[in-house]
């Protein structure tokens, strides 16, 4: 399987290096790191970032509060559908979309691929439809207008499958090859998962979604810019679960870093390094 790394939404929150750890200036740079995977079952997207409808009419599809906080740049060329075309593919060949969670910056492009099967945990779909949680989670982050016209859903239990490196998994995803697994990583949302993909050389790529935001959180010595630490704490629904899963990801990186590459959704340097390859 060939994996393409796509940035499907640049955000420039106020704070510069307080948010991204590197940028000198008033605003930082975060990405929406998505994957496009070439498989025998067709093209598979992992998350979608912002879609064409957000670009055309950001409000009221998105919460004004989250737009002000995240400062997304709304670039047409960064939408998943534009990048699929730029790679020479037909968007109709995107047969499957795997969503780590249904936050507004991960699910905005779903409607650009109306015929694709959408794979997500049943728990995440349930809480997103009910808009459960605190004000930020329930009404600001979950935006049902991004998916309420879609019907081709594949919903899965939250774990219970054969373990993978000590993590629970969801295997045998409907219509997808066995080399793709869901890895439950609750905390940021209740139904949040990572997506593990076994590559042709036998090594694994684990897209951990928003289980962490900064590469230093799973490195040998913990480090995260204060702006991102505060943002994660503000958005979490289960602090113990979120921090516990971060600790387990650190252990995985330390024990199997030679065969498992771990990435998250928003670290710009992680994205730049992989996209350059």
C-alpha cells in the first residue's frame, strides 16, 4: 500500500511558538494531517480536514468561537478532494474514509465524497449526534451539518479485538484490507481512535489523531508548548484516559520505534518531514 500525506487544513492560532514550538511571530502553524492510502479496495482517506463547503461558507457550518481560536486559513487547494485530483486520481475512487473522531477539523470533507463508506466507532457517532459533553465539545466541535446528509456508515464497537502492541483494536473493517486497524485512544473524545496501517516493508504507521498534538509528548523527555497543553486540556472529555493513552504511546515509541512510526493530526514538523519523502 502506498501512503500519501496530505495537509487538509492549515490553522494559525495566536501565540506563535507558544502553540507550535518553532514559529517566531504572532501566529503559529498547525496542520490537519490526513492520509490517502492506495489499496486494492480503492483509495482510503484517513480523516478529511476541512471540505469545500467550509471553504465556501465557513459560518455557520463551523462555530465562530472555534474559527476565532484556531484561525483556519480555508484554502481550496488544501481540501482533500483538490489534493486527490492533484495526485491524478478521480475523487470517485475514494471508496472508504476512516475518521479518527468527528471534530469539525477532521470531518469537514466527508460530503465531498458522498459515495464513500465512512468508518468510525459507534461510540463516536453516538456522542457526536447527541452533541454530548461540555459546551465546547457538544456544540462547538461536533458539527452535524458536516455529515447529516450521509448514509453510508460503518460503525464499530470500541475495541474488543485482537490486541496490537498491547492496545485494543478493531479489526476486519468492512471492505478494507486486514493491514488497516482501528486503535481505540479515548480521552480527547469518547470514541476517538488511531488508525494503524501495515506498510509493504512490514513496518507500521500509526496515525494517532488527537491523542497528542506535539511530537515531544511521545518523545523520550516530555515536552509540549504551553499553548497546546492548554488547548488539549480545554478540549479533553476524559483527562485520565487522554494522559494514560499518551503514556502508552510513549511506551510504544520507546519499545518499538524502529518498526512503528507514530504521527498525530496537527504537528506541522511531523507532517513536513513525511510529506517531503
